[in-house]
C-alpha cells in the first residue's frame, strides 16, 4: 500500500462483541476476529478499526476503560491481540485501535485512588472533582447534562458516610472525565499511545476528541437550545446537521481550542514511528470548518464526516455536504472521509427507510414507526455506491456489506445501552445496530459462534442476509460491495478528484477520473450518461436508472 495509506483507505469498523465469537460465550472476541479475517480480505477493505477491547466493566460497551494497556478477558488476552494484528498484517490489512481519552471507567485504579483520597489531593486532580453549590453543597457544581441523559455530575460519599464532592462525567456515571489540564494525565496517555504503537498498531480512532478540554471555571451552559442539543448528540431529532451538536466554540464542554495542542503532541509522537501511523477524530463538531481544525497538518490525519452521515436522502443536501466537506479538508490538506453507519447510529439500511427523511432517531423500538425495509435497503445500496465513488477515505461498519437493517423490535428488557435507562426510557439507544453478525444461515446463532449463543438476539430478517447466503450470489449486497471495492481500488478512485456533471435537481452525477457516478434520488427513471456500465445498485429498467438507484460507468 502507498505511503500515507490512510488518504484513500477503506476502513472496516469491527465492533468486537458482535463480530464473531470463538469461545462460545455469546460475546464476540479477538480470536473470533482473527478467524474471520479472510472474509475481510475477500471483501476488499484496506484496514480495520477495532472498537474498544480493553479491560472494562462494560458499562458503556467498553468505552469505559479500567486498564488501557490490557485486553478484557471477555475478548481474550494481549497474546490474542498480537496474533490478530500479526495475521492482519500478513494479510495486508492495517489495524486501527480505539483510544478513549476523555474519560476512564470509575473502576480505573486512578479513579478508585481519587475516591479514597481527600478533596484537593493529587489523586483527585486527575479528574474533575468539585464541591457542590447551595446549602450543604447539595446541588451539582453546574447545569451540564450528560449525553446519555440526567446530570453530568455524580456526588461521592466520604469515608465517614457523609456526602462528599461531585465529579464530572459527560457520559455515564461510570465514565468520569479526566482533567486534561493535568500534566500527569497527558503523560499517561503518551505512555498508552506508545504501548500500542510498540505493539504495531497503524493508528488510533480518538473517542470524543472534541471534549477533552472544558472551558475554564466550568461555567453553566447558558442557552436552552444548547442544553437540549447536548442530550441529542448521539440521537437527533432534527434535520441533518443540526443534530450534530457537540459543537461551537461557545459551548463550555465541546470543541475548546485547548484540545488542539494535545493532538499536536500526539502527532509528534506518532511521527517518531515508522510506517505512517495515523489518528482519526471522532468529533461531532459543526460546522465543518471547525472540524477541519482537527486535521491541520500537525494534528490528526482524518476526522469522521458526521455531517455526511447525517444528510437525508436528498440530492441537494448531499451535494452541498460533499462540496463543503471537500472544500474544508482541501483547505488544510487533509483527505475527506465518508461514513454512513457506525455503532452509535441507526443502520443506514433502516435510516433511509424512515418515512420522515429528516429524522435520525436514537434507536427504534417495536412500538415506534417502523422503517420501510425494502426502500431502506434499496437506498442504502445506492448511497453506498455513491459514497464509494467519492475520492478520499471511507469507513464501513460491520454488517452493512450484508445490507443488515437495524433490529427494530428488540425486547426493551434486553437493552444494554446506558442511554435507555439514563434517558428515563425515552431514547431506545444503540443496541439495535450492535446485533451479532449472521455468518451462516443454517447454523445456530447464524454462525456467530460455536454454541449458538448471542449476547443480543438476532432478528429473523438476519437469516436470509447471512454471509453464506450472499457469497457468489449475483446482485447480493455483499457482491455489490465486493465489486465496488475492487473497482475503486483498480481505478484508484480514493486518490481521484470529483467533478460534478450537470444533472436534474434530484440526480447526482460526477466524474472521478475515468469513472462517472450517478445516483437517482428522484421519483422517476433517468437516462444513464454515456459510457460502459460497470456497476449498478439495482436493476436498470429499460436501460434507464430507476429511483433510489446508483450506477458507475466508464469511458
Ligand atoms: C463515542 C462512542 O462512539 C460511543 O459509543 C461512546 O458511548 C461515547 N463516545 C463515550 O465514550
């Protein structure tokens, strides 16, 4: 792979607990991943990103880390990790791991030491402990809400049983935020980065990269609008773009200018290592011009493009976000990234089937309006073909290559995302996009593991979509992805340049090198542009491109 491989890479996100289970306990694990790597080579991706597999009580599915330099026994051991990365590299796949620097688990030894130490101690100075306000300090230090619902502060109890200080957690109670103004915290994360770099990782996906620094004095959030938006970070009730909310330099907890010097330090460290190690920011920051600050030449290499993910199925909206994404990234010399699904959002095969195209609900339950599965998949396939035709780097989420829908009828009693309880059961949360993958239609647990156990039940629709039902089947979603990825690589589309071709308002047409990409988001069929048809996301009708379909042509 070329130097600066990340500039055009297609990165496949593995959510370890739901990818493949080798030991049969119903939860995916690292040996399970290693065993299935050949399937990813066949798919044709360049790199893997592994969501957290570190020691953790799993209060937020591993985004609550108790030991940053060890593997949770649920997922295996460090030796299993070494085996995984060794095999991935032999197969030509790069490996990116998740880094969770904003908060640890409350079971991290530092937080336990902080609880045992008095107010004002160096142990407490690694986190954000504050006295409460009002009589008896009974009120939280400020009005910040947690992303998962409820207040962002939890009160501690002193050794003598009396109520003590409060600590800040932008997410769950079990995820206390570090104080990143403390040099000890900075030094510790440089150590963590070195630990994984020395083990050979090719990069890091940096969790909530826009949250590490908070405004001096932790001032109240002032506008209602912002408070409301805060709790919709992973959710979204409004139109595309507005939903992306941890943004704005006016917010006291998101996107503070001080975060950038942290990434410049990390970049210097990564640059000491051979082999183009990279970082990708998970930062729900808007507008895109603010996001571009994370990918300036001496900071991170990439940032997820959530504005693209949030765009509704509407040609004008998609065109606008593509143009602005490329423009802002070009302005700092970074590649644009594209993404449609991940472990925090409703899978795009379901999202695009919702009646209201501006909705981005945080999970869908059995009693909610159900997406149109056929329409959703049709649009999802078109959206993917459009995305993979764009220059830059693309992120895929495990299972989208099978066209998996969200599990929209999961029993509420089984939900594990902390959002469900913390929101007072108002937000279903993210379990529906985290269902164990179907590998073999006729095997117990659809081949997820050897025992048939799965930590969440798979919906009935997953059987027909199992991987073995799609391999070699003309027109299957898996074969569409494989063909698109192979063509993208052959034609070097990731390194190309986009040029719009004038089209009807509901049609998107652009060229990328020799390839013309067309997507029909309108209501009627449209003629294909000149050229030889390479790929289409659905059957043509009388030689024309039907609604909700995309195609690639050459020549
Ligand atoms: C973003 C992660 O993607 C999400 O899954 C997690 O809950 C939060 N950050 C907190 O770490």
